[in-house]
C-alpha cells in the first residue's frame, strides 16, 4: 500500500477523483449503488491508498430540506437562514409568524423545522397558532433557537423539540455555533442514513463532509488554482442544485459570523433532477422570453428532452441564478453584482457549455438587467478543481 493521497467528491451526476497527478471525472451509473460504481471505476487508485489517506465529500444526498419560522425578516429569519445555508441545508420556505395563515403548507417531508424569534428577555412570543401550523407539517426534526421564555410552552406542546441557545443575543448580534453544530450533525446523520453513502466509510477512516462546506473552505485559496480577481463569486451548477459561494463583503446587509465566505443554494435550479422546476421558473420569469429571442429559440425548446434543450437549460440556469441574487428579485439577500471582477463557473455545466455560450448569458444579463456595457471576467473551472483546495486544507 502506497502513501499517495486520494480525494473523492461524490456528486449527483459525477464522481470527481483527485490524486497527486490528476483529476478525473466519472459519470455515475445510476443502475449501481454509489459504492459499487466507485469501486468499479476507481478500484486501482483505491487499492493504492490507505484508508487514512482517502478523503471524501458528497452532495449526492441532496442536502437537508428545512422550513424556518421566525418573527421578522430582518433578524430571526435572516440569521437562521444564514446559519442553515452554511450548514449544507436547503431552505424550502421561510415563514413570518404574523403572516403564518397566508403561507401554503409544504407537501413534501421536511428534514428539519427551525423556529426562532426575539431576544431572551421577550415573553409571549409564540402561542397556539404555531402549534396548529406545525400539526399540518410533515417533518423529522424540530429545533428552537429563540427566546428562552418560550421553552416551557414549546416542550409542553411539541414532542421531541430540541431546545438550543438563542441565535440572537441581547445586542441583536448573531450567535451561530450551537445551531450550526446541530445542523451539521444532522447533515452527517443524513449521510450516514443513506446506505449508498454509509458504505463509503468502508473506503476511508476520515469523516465524510458535505461538498458545499468543502468549497467554502476552498475559496480563500482559489487564487492558487485559478486566475481570479477579487471580488468574485463561484456558481456551481449541477444536476440537482445550483450553489453560489460569495464573500460577505459583497452583501450590503452584512452579518458578523466566523465565516469569510457564505453560500446560497437553489435546490430547484438543477438541470437534471430538478428539471421541471427549472423550466417552471424560466417560463415565469419576465426576462426569459427576451433571452430566448436573443438565443434564437422559443419556449417550445424548454419542453423538449434533447442535447440542445439541455444546453439551453444550462444557459437559463446561469441567468436565473444571477437574477435571483440581483436587485430585481426580493430574496434572502442581494449580492453586489455591479462590483464583481470575476464570475467563476464550475460543476456539471462546464461539461455541457463552452466559454462563448456562458459568456453570452453573462453579457446579456449585465447589459439587459444591470445596464452595464462591461461584464466581469468569466473564469471556468472545467476540471472542478476548487474543492480539492478545501479537502487539503
């Protein structure tokens, strides 16, 4: 057995394997479980490494879906969302408690519900309305990170609720460590609960991390791999989700955390597993039809299943994710896109589109929506090498 090191990223559509000499990509065989497929394709490399020298990260379990209930957009929901995104969590819905009756009930099973609100000295935050709403949800876990005055009421009315310290201190600053640890452990438990992922521990003696967490760890070192000029964002467009990694300096409403970089995930903007939701989002966007005309195609192409339509969806995913973080869209946050010097694209999209096709979308967005004649420099991580920096770190 040699002392060579091996890094493995298990994605929703590809395995990425990095050794000292190269990075290789292997399209997954969905008729096989992940362990058998990986051993079949990379058996020689695996046999040449000790378990201690094999490190694995994964996004194949899709992350955890969560619903967050809070008192205000500006504090409780914003803080809880920030912590959740950076713990590998996919937010399905955020609910303002005063408007809870107007929110539809999610039909899907939620991995976790987060309830937050008010500093510790505030009383009578929640009442029976919360209990009635929760009774209509399907969820596996529920955690409370708000005012301690509500602990007795919640434990008496909500079975199995986990009570953690408040994420809002008396000076309205965010306290993230306890909730982040809880969500990270929940994510790890989810990975361990997936038989495909659990078997990967037969290959390594190291902890398996979530890929978005690893990418965030990579960003301070990105200049050692790519010709990137600050400020920049990384857009990772894959088969199941689209992730954005960004410096906190790019957000007006900055939250003080321990992280230099943050992450947003769009669970419904993947090109394969969430194709239907991507098409639905595209058809309901006011600018997409002008983009389709610019690309010399029509909305009929969105409903086709072909190589040409997949390329179009990849292009639309770039546009839609930029739209969702721009001032044109009311969302969790808006990124200062007008200040960017570089946009890094990585993930499965780099296997489908060439640089010209990606630059065309970037240019259309900046000229049409931001009224800018110049666009940031496009940097393409076609080898999907960024994540290796975080694994080595």
